[in-house]
C-alpha cells in the first residue's frame, strides 16, 4: 500500500471555532471533530485556509492539530496544514506538526511573492526533504496568485514523500493534464466540492471538502460511490447537496460555512478579522438552504439567528 492511500476519499477542511471574545473554542472544536469521525469521514484537515490559519497564532495552530490528532488517533488520519511564503518557516512548522503526531502535511503554494515554477519546485522539494511525512501539495491560484502547472506537478511527484495534490484551480483540462502526467499512485484530490465527480471520473481520488463540515456523512458517501463507479448514486447525492456547495461560496470561504454551522448550533458565529459576518441577505439564503436540506428546523434557525445577532453586537 502506497502512503498516499491514507488520503483517499473525503477529507474535511475543518473550520476553526472561536468564542465570542475571539479566543480558540476548544470545546466546540472537540465537538466538530467527534461529529466528523462518527459520520465516517476518511481523513481530517485542520489548519487549512478554511480553518482561518493565517489568523491563528503559532501556539493555536499547534493546539488545533494536537486536539485533532488526539481525537482521531487510530480512527482517521490527520493531514495538517503547513504552508506559506517563507520556506524556512514552513519547514519549521511542518517539523513541529510531525512531532505532534500529524499523519501528513497539506502545503499551499506561497502567496503574494509569486514564485516561478522553478521556485515552486525548489520550495516543495525543500519541505519534503526536511520532513519524513507524506505531503499533499495545494494549488489554488484564485487565492494565491500562483498556479502549479502540470509539468511542475510531474517533477514534484518524483520526490519520494510528495504523494498528491489538492487541485483547486477549477480548470478541468488542467486536472486531466496532471492525471496524465503523474504516476498512478499519485493522489489527485479536488479542492472544490462541486467538481468532485468530474475529477473522479478522470481518475481523481477524492476531495478535501468544505461542505463536509456541514454534511460529513453525505459527502463521504458521495465520494465513495463515485470511487466505486456508482456515478448514478453519487449524482443523486450531488444534485441534492449542490445548493449547499454553492451557498458556501456566496461570500469568501469560510464565512458562509461558519455561518451555516452556527445556524446548526455547532459553534459561535465568530470570525477573525479581516473576515466579517455575512450580509443579512446572505445569512437568510444560507438558512433557507439548510432548512430545505433538513439540517435545521425553522425553530432552530430562529434560535441561531438570535445567537448570531448577539455575537455580532458583542
């Protein structure tokens, strides 16, 4: 079994819950992680950008991963986020995450400094040579301003412990080119919930998901059916859940998904600046989708709305 198989299927890009005073809400985090494991998720991804990692202190980052590892041990693997525009700092963080017990590293491309393709290659190779953990690359040009091109992915796939990529370019043709370029055992994961099915049809192996924060069992089942070749069954789930996948991006991620989880009474509706609560009309749209899917009752939504107004006022 090749080491990338630990990260096949559905992995949840976990949100990071905060208390009303803005501090890390460890109690809510425990609840979110236990809910994921009980729902049968394939792996956990704490401290990605969905987890507002740029706003976490170093100590908070380590603590979130430590909690995830402690709760997931022996149940599901933990793919911890460790990316950034300073290669030396990423290496230092990755080593600490390895010491905590993370099973792998998800590393986003450097942002703002916009390295060349050679720079990206040298950046990820340096990280891979510094830690023994398996590494999943994360390419999301819309957020970072830089794309990992298929030829560069092919080169990086030759590095022993670089085992896969989270591909969030939204470019199906590029995803197909990557799948054609890399070895069969290199894991290509979707970075967009709505593109999970077409990517698996091309040979992808799963999804690092936002919507599984809300519906872990359903998204896990969708992905497993697709991987088993049951696209009819997978499409049925996709069509039902697609409105939720879409509404999660009505504003910048993770604003909507955290608003939804607050409606579901799973965390406080708190974001760290520069993220702010969603507009009132978008909160209403999020609630409507949740109600349609039976994820909240009208009574629960009213209660959550009152809590949301109180948190925002606070």
